[in-house]
């Protein structure tokens, strides 16, 4: 194009500048955006690196993780209960002390059916956003290897755990043809150190109302995550600091921190909202933990953040976790509600709830006669949760006699406790005075309870009297230590929870991290599940019509219906007579392997070592249950789908471990709407409200709280069979500012009852619990599910219109020319930024792949197709490796 200097190439006018302004601004904004994206990518790169040393420097706080303490003089040994008893031997920060397959200088070895395979000759330590793992390299060639991974390989993921577990290592189940193996190792060496003054192994407080004790330490086993409902998450631990891990890199000593993934500076992503607190208090009958933070409040620099966790009682809940209730009136205090059986003060004497909310009932031991033990010429008399009687003093729980003298070893009580490793014990204190090297103190007796036999827990052995045994372990330093073995102390034999990493980076939500899959709500202590049989036609002949299948989840079967399977069996098949009596029972396996995650919506349980298979006496029956998240399924029911090589495979669709779903709340109609399922619940017509309002007893008056209104947040919690509703209520007589944070828990139940707890501080906090059958259908529980699919057909018409397009030839203006130049410059600059950074290129690719969904999950049709499952050659895919590590 040629231009006329006088006309087209004249000096720009004000109109030209206005035309030029838009492309200039757009180009500059895009350039700044992509530069910002590059800076964020560079920050992310700081959180991903590796080293050949056995220690690494934490990139946010500068602390050092040194794993040389995990080195063994011999080897670490892990056996697979599945896969024919494979045995893994490995060392950390050094090699094995013996040879593997005749070779020395080996760091990891697999022993399988009399043969040995080298899994690695040295390891590399990796760090990825708080996730630390060891990758063993240079293993032997694997027959099923791929072009990218042709050799055997072992990966050890290092998890933070402040307590020393008896079994810190667990192997992830794998296919027999697998070439890569994954072991988790829980160790304090993967934790940040606890600052001085914040260390404690106790987290209890006495309750003057019941003369009992609240012990919250069992809640410290894992981290909890709860949304602030503004795009960020709180990471919480109770009585311990947050367990350091992937996207849980909270400051040392913090029990509550806010994870904001949008912060470009890694040091600003995790904000301390409260240091660890090990001294719970009871204020006005309310059990709580008050966490003080060293972090200045953003809304008031003269004050620091404070977080308060209010604990409330629910004896029936199995999957307890905290919820963010709201912000205090000072904008610096954050309130949380935690509903748990550990907050109950009216428990039956000599009972206790575990961290997984399993009830351990030792009350029957209190009715047994006191036991007498002889050691070193002393006659000891001990009772459990009861007075020991003569020769002990009136309130004595234990004593000893020597030379006609009786010495009190502590007063009896019925308060069961847990130590820091989760072991159950009973402590008698205030015995007779006793002299030690450091001065005078009083005798005490500690009775530690040990599981005698999981297999007999449900078979009445605990009442037979023959399976209990007491043994004096130690009598020194003015304390008597006794070990009491009893089936009553046996817990569910396997872990019914598993964590899986969920990546939200493609969604732009920024809440990536480990999420918990918890099937404990399906555990039944009163009934078993009967499975449906839906086999393909080619397998129907394998199961007679009179055969029934009974299962439980993560525990042995309940001894009902006269089932005769071996004690401890978790699955049983039986021929049922016309009268309904079972016969010819066969055990289909025992709960020996903990729950395994496939991805966020799939998990698997395996019951092994059942009775000999009828078609092959050399093979034992086994049960494999694949759990699938389905929000419509309710609790669901197991379905037998296939039988292969004496392995019975069940599928179980359930919503128990489905992720929470944010519902829509209509302020106009007071409707709660589940958009994905198309279900509605109206509060104005609910049987527990009066036109959408509930009445609360407060200060000897009735306070009306309107559920209807604007700014309501509603979330389903399928694990607890409820819907949570959060909002703020004006209450002039409550708190300093006359406002109240409200959390309403609508629980599906066959009963209709309500309770409320109001905690009054600077900001009032109301926790209202409503049990009602009316919400069950909304949660796909209890009642018959409605069919929301439209019957009939819907026709639609498309009208086409004809449009006339007029082509006009125009000359490019100077503004357009300048805009094009800037655009080209911008593109060249971006290409230069991207060319030298794979992380930046990946960041941009993710930008254009983002969607509006909360989480991306894959629907699968079979076991082999599931995300994170094994490929046909037994090898994890590269993307699956990243998710496991």
C-alpha cells in the first residue's frame, strides 16, 4: 500500500491517539499478564527440585529435612499381603548389607517366589510442593517395561508423622506384572520441628460437670481441610502442628493456616492463623481450643489473628472434621465448629472413642473380680474401672501387700485415655507416698490395653474369660505398669481411609492437594450387607440361586443370622435353605489390607486368605470391592459383577465418599437447589420450621433465626449424610457487635430432633443441629429416589436467517498499524519468554484448558480403565506416577 504523505502519513491527530489507545492498552495488559504468569511459574519452580544427597533444604522457611536417621544397619522390610507374599527390602541413605541376585551395592531388592530382582542401586531425593519422595534408579530390566521405563523401580513417599507408629511403612497395591512399586513411610523426620514451648504429648481437660476428661489428642492423626468459601482453604490439625506435606507447607508450629494458591510468593501462600494449642478449656460448658497466631491481622495491624475451634458432641458421627463457621466481629478472629464423639461428656463409663470414632467398650471388665498377680515377693491386686476391694483401700483401684502391709497404688476411675501413639490405657493416681531420687511423689498405676485377637472380637471370646491376660511390665519410679490383653481392645483391623492427590491446576481453582477418601461411614457394627448378584451370562452357572453373599466394610462380619464362616471373616458366602438358615458357609477373606485409593472417586478393598476355592483347593477365596462415587446412589449396596480365578469382584456405588457439592440457595423462594441432581428442598414448607424460621432457646428467651435470606452458603457433606448451611444473623443481645455466625447441620435421620449450642465471645457462634427424614431424599438417602429424567421427547426448531454481507475495502489507519506492530512485538517477547522455560509453556497450555468444573474426574467402565490404575503391562502411566508421588 502506498500512502499520501499529506493525507495518510500526516502527524497523528487527537482522534488518531484515541484510536491507538485501545490496541496499546490491550497489548500492555497482555504483556504484563503473561509476564506475571511467568513470574508465578518461576515461583512454582522453586518448589520443585531434586538432590542426590540424603537431606534437602525446605524452600519456604529454610529448614533442613535430614533423612539419614532412616538408614538401617540391615534393611527395611515390607511384605505385600497380596501378590503372593512379595517381600521388599530397601535401605535409605545407603545400600543393603547383603547382596541381591548375587550383586552388591544394591539399595532396593524384591524377593518373589524364590527369585530376587534389583529395584535400584541408588536413590534420588525429590521435593515437589511439599511432597518428598525417594526414587530408586538403575534397577534390573523388567520384562513388562515400557520404552520410557524399561527397568524395575521403587518409590518411597515420605509422610510427616510426629508419632512413631509400630508399622510406619505401607505398600500401594500393584499388579503382578508391575515394574514400578510405591511405599509410603511415615516419619517425624518429614516434619518441621515444633518450636520450644509448643511441644506436648497431652491434650486433655477435666470436665467438672461429669467428673470426666475430654481428650482431643486422637484427632491429631491427620490434617483437615475446610473452605473459607472465598476460594481458599484452611489446613487444620488438632493438638499437633499441621502435618507437613503436599500443599500443606504451613509455618512451623502452626495448627491452623490459610492456603491461598493465588499468592505468587510461596512464603505468602500459607498464613499462620493459630499456633498449636494443647490445652483445651471448657468455658460456660463449651469445650474449645483457642489458637493465638504471631501473624498480624490484615484488618488491624495492632492485633494478631486468633482462631477458635468449638467442639460439640455427636456420638453417632464416624467421619468427624471441622467446618469454618465465620469471621469474628473484629475481622481478626476465625471461628470453627468441630462435631465429634470426643466432645461427649455422658459416655458410658470405661468406654472411649478412637480417632476414627470407633467405640471401644471395656465396661464389662469392671464387673469382673479383681485380679491378683505375684512379682518379686509382692501380691498385687488390680481391678479395671472399679474398686479393687480388700485388701486395697476403699477407693483403691490397685495395691500391693508385702510383710502384712498394704500400699495403695492409685484410686480407681473409669476414664479410658489414649497415649500419643493411639494406645488405650487407664491411669490410677494419688496412691500412697513414695520416695524417689528426685523427692517424694505418689504411687500410680497405668494399665495398657492390648488387642488379644482381632478374629475373636465378635465371637464372644471377651466374655468367656479365658482370653484375657494380665502381666506386670514394670514396677519402678513409683509407677506400676501393667499390660492387659483383651479382645475388647481390638479395633477395626485395617485403615478405612486413604489420601489421594487431586490436581485442580487445570481448573484454575487452586485448591490442589491431598484429599481424604473415607469409607468409615459404611462400617456397620450391628448388621452386615447382603450383595446383589449381577453376573454376566457366562458366569451365572458359578453361583447357585440359593447362594447369598454377606459383607462388611473394613471389619469382620457381625455374628448374625447364624453365619458359620471363620471368625474375623469380612466376607462370607452361604447356601440359604428355604427356612432362611445359612449352611455350607465359606469365608471369602479377611480384612488384612487397608483401603486403597484409585483416584478421588474410586477406591478398593481386598479381603484375602479365605477358605480353599471349591474349584481349586490350592487357591484361597478372595474378595475385591471397587467403590465408586455416585451422588445419586445413597449408601448403596455391593453387587457381584465377576468371578475370576476364585476372586469375587464386587462393585459398590455410594455417595459416602463423594466430594462436597456447593448447592444454590434461592433467597426469593427459600429453596435449596442441588443443580447437578436437579433436586430442591424448600425451607418454608419444612416440618421443622415455621415459614422458614427456627426458634432457639437463648438467655431464657426464644430467639427466632430466619434460614431464608440472601448470602447463604450451602454445602452437601455426604460422608456425614447432611447439608451444611452458613450465614450471619443479626442478634442485638449476642456478642460485642450483635451479630452471630450460624451453621445449620441438616442430618438425614429417621428421627426428628434438634439441638443448639451458642458460644458467646466477641462474636456469637450458633451451631444448630436438625435431624430429620425430610432431607434424606435430597441426599439420595432413605427414601425412594426420584427419577429426574424427562419422560417423552422435546422437539426444538432452528430458524435460519439469510444475511447479506457487504464487503468494504478500507485502508489501515495509523492506529491499526501501530497496534499490529505492538502485537507482533508482544508475541515475539512472549515466545522468547516461553522458549527457554518448559514450566512457562505448560502454564500457558493450562490456561487454555481451564474449565468451570470444580474437579475433573474420569468415569470408568471397568477396573482396568480407572484413572491411576495399572496399564495392561502392569506399569503405571507417567501421569499416574506424578499423582502417586
